[in-house]
């Protein structure tokens, strides 16, 4: 019989699997020309190096995070 820890582990793993599977992976040429999917501006090289999975510039990411927290 599964205990709560097993259930939580399975739940987290399913979440990680679906989240990672739905994100595009950028490498090589894609990273060199990465543009923000919100505003279309270039994503700075430092951000792309620090977070290669990032699909938005820092400004748009901050806006998204504020919306999630409902802080305006």
C-alpha cells in the first residue's frame, strides 16, 4: 500500500514530466536568435546562458510573475 510520501512523489514527478515535455528546448542557432515570445525583443545573452529554457525577456517575465501573484 502506498503511503503519502509515495503519492506526493508520484504527483510531483507527473507535474515535472508534463511541464518539461511541453517546453521547447533551445540549442545552438535557436539560442543565438532567441526572441521574447511576448514582446518580440531579443532575449539578452546573459539571460539565455543563465536560463536556456527562458522564452521571455526579463521585463516580460516579471510581468508574468506579477500577474500570477496578482500584484499590480
